[in-house]
């Protein structure tokens, strides 16, 4: 068994291996998961969690890397959680990208962690918040969560962030794709990366139009800014950081940050509770109760609803 | 309130409006859903459920339509459940497709029903089996379930079928896409549609290679056939029907059909039970218990796991 209090103490002291170990414990649903989470709870809440999402090829990893550099210059400790299968962190990308990211590999103020998106449905949505908690408790001032902008689970992960950044690039038909994936609804800050390419202005204009930014809003509403960047040359990155800080300040002023974190915690509890209940149902496979019910459905003796009632009654009466 | 026994009787007599009404009742989670499902239970089990899946553009709807024609010629009653947002049934496709499908619109031996894929996660996986039950109870000999081959929920729906047909078309980079979506694991029959186009043989060869069909198998194992079709001209459709019948006979011989239906019923019960439990958790939002727990997580007073334990205990002790 791992000495959890010791590991947490080492993580607090900034030892990367302790941080990595803790993430592995929470990610792998270790038997000590609950002990770890209980130990972390009083240490969390200090990190500002920024989600970065966008289609493959828009330059998420390059932008993430440039943001890490900018935050490090300002003396912040940074955690990176990459849940993008095409991310260099996850080992799925070109060597060139890897090299570009490796500049942070030896910086003790940066934790980089990749998470596989494979595995059972909901697995990622379940594991990512726990990993964010570890990075938070380890003293990261900022946690950047990089996700590929497709699919429901990625949108859910984006919803784990305090501030969501949606990245686009010119000439990728991103507008339509973005709308499809629903990511136009989740952006607090929009970045048009590769802004030195043809069509960057058109992409920004299209985005502006789709977001309805020209329309009047209530005073005090957040108006998602659109920032143009060339992340590979760090151009526009300071403006992204500025937009993030503005959004954070706006959220704090209006109590939005606390509210977002409350909803996030509520969702997290729900997910864990549903998973626990689902496991209890799964356990019923062992004693063949579920199989027996299934047989009775196939023969038409009962229907799935009555069977589910029996199952739930069995569960909730300790049966 | 709807007179459910009467509606079920009318559906048994082949009245399309009664069938449509019943599907609406089960799809919309009507208060009478349980009554409907209970009434249908003894009438189900007669339909052979065939799932058709594939990327947009491979010709799923055309193939489905051609299969309907073939089964109708053989005197079978056919139900079609389209859960593809790009399907002409769902209203998302070109007018040309609509016209092509409308040949079945006036045939009393064919029920066509579309289901939206939008809505809450898991909504479709939950509603589709109920709709299949209605079509089954209404006396359909064959139910064709057309789904677009992307995403987890579609794969789950494919798993509702007795036999799963995976469609591909030449020159669409389908091989890689198919592998990605995991649909290469679910096919009992593979169809290379648009076989009059360049690259059809290459697609079939690549598929053959990826499926490892060249490798030796245990005698008696099912060897998924690859059928080439031009569905728009009904070419190869009889061969698809033949492959389906062979697969069905193989499953019946070996008890695989009964086993698949049992697993399906077990999954269905699980889904309904988990949904019911999730709703109970949702109800807790009303009395602010979940919000109170979330507050305590944000302040670091407790962690999500202890909070989830409290929630589950509250549920399972009737709290």
C-alpha cells in the first residue's frame, strides 16, 4: 500500500514523481482512491482551470506550450492535462511537436500529464476531474486541460474548466464543425490560431457572426473575445493570457466562478454516485440475478421496466 | 389517457397509426410507458432485428430501402427504425433520397420510423430498444435499424441487433474510419456498396485484410462475409439477404441468437435501472441536498467520493 499522507506531502513540496504517482492512483481507480481524494480535499481550490479545445490541427498543443511559457515567465506553477489522443503529450503526434513541447520537460514548475481517451464510456469524464484535483492540491496556480473538440465526453471535460478556450484555425471548415460539436456554446475565449495564414480574418468574422457578438447584450454579460494568435511564434499569447485573466476577474466579481465550481462539484458527485450504483448493478451479474431477469424478458414473461424495478428495489433495499 | 390495450390490439392488426402512437409513447417516456411495455412483452420475440451502420455517404438509406423491397417481395412485414440524423427518414437528407424512399410510404406491410439522435446522452440507446419492441410486437418479421456509424451510442444501438451489417463504400477512407469507430468489431456481415465505383475491389481487399479473414478460424466460427452491392440498382441485395439468413441460421443452430437476446435484455434492464437511479439523484437537486454537498466540496470540507457515498446511502435507504 502507498503511504498516501507522505505522497501528498511530497506533492505539496513540488516533487513531480509524487504528483505523477497520485494521478496514477486516482486515474486507475486504485483501492486507495478514496484515501487520496480525502487527503487532497482541504488542499484544493487554489488552481485556475483553463480548458483548451478545438479540432485536430488547429494548434492546441503549440498554444498550450506557449501559454505554459507565458505563465512560467510570470512565475506561476502550471499543470497540463492533455486528454487529446493526437496531442504530443499523449504520444500520438509528430516528433516535431514532441520536441517543441520538451522545452518544459525539465522545468520543475510544470507538470505535464496525458490521459488516454480510450476505455469505457464516461471513463475520461470521470478521471479528468480527479487528476485536476491532484494538480490543484500540488500547488499549481493554473491547470491547462487540453481536449480535442469532438464528441460529448470532450465537451463534458471542457465543462470541468473555470474558463473554456475554443481554438480554431483558418481554412479548416472549423465554423461548421465547431457548431456541430456544440463547442460554440462553451467558449469563454476564442482563439483563431495560425493567424498568419490566408483566411484568418474571414474565420474571425465568421466566428463573430456565429457567436452573435454583434448583437446587443445586457450590460455586465460576458462577451467572449476573439484573439488572433500565431502560437508557434508566441504571437498573441500575451493577449490570450490577458483575456483569461479578464474572464477570471469577471467571474469572481459576479460570483460566477464559485457557481461554476459548485455545479462542477455537483456533476462530479452525480457521476461518481451513478458509477457506484452501476457497479452495484454489475455485481448482480455475479449472482445471476440479472441473467435470470433477462431470461424472463426474452421469453416475454416480463418487460424491461418491471425487471428494472425489481433490480432497483433489490439494490435500494440492500438486497 | 390512451387506451393502451386497444392501441396494442390495433397495432397487432397492422394499423400504422397505432404503431406510430405506441412508439411515440415509449419514445417520449410517457407516464403510460410502463403500461405499454407490459402489454407488449408477451407479443415480442418474433422479429429478426438487423442493424445497418456505416459512415455518412456509404448509402445506408438506399441499401435499407433495397432490403425493404427484397423482404416485401418475400412477403415479410418490415419495420425500419432510422437513427441516423442524415437519413432521409429523419428529414436531414437530399430530396432525391426522400423520393427514393417514398416508394415504401404507402405499403401497409412496412413501418418506417425515424428517431432523432439529439437529446441527452444515452437517450437514444434507451429509446431505440423500446421502439424495436413495438415494431416486433406489431408483427414485423424483420426490423431494420439504420444508424450512422460514428460514436459510442451508435455502436450501442448496433449491439441491439440480432445481426449487424457494416456498410462501406470505395474511396471514402472508410477503412481507417471504421477501425476508429470500432465498427470492425461489430459486423456480422460487411457490405461494400457503390461497388461500380473505382476502388471497390481495393476496399473489399483492405477490409478482408483488416478483418483477418484470411486467418484460420475454429471450424464453426462465424466468418463475416463481404458482399459487394450497388444498392441504387438493387444489385447484390439478394446476396445480402442470403448472408443475413445464413447468419441467422448459424446463430439459431448454436444458441447464439438466444444468448445475444439475453445479453441485450440484460443491458436494457441495466440502462433502465441506471436511468431510474440517476433520476432519483436528479430529484435530490430539488431538495438542495446535492447543492449542499457540492458546496462542501468546493470549500474543501469533503471530497467527491465521500459526498457520493452520502448521496447513495441517502438513496438506497429511502432517504
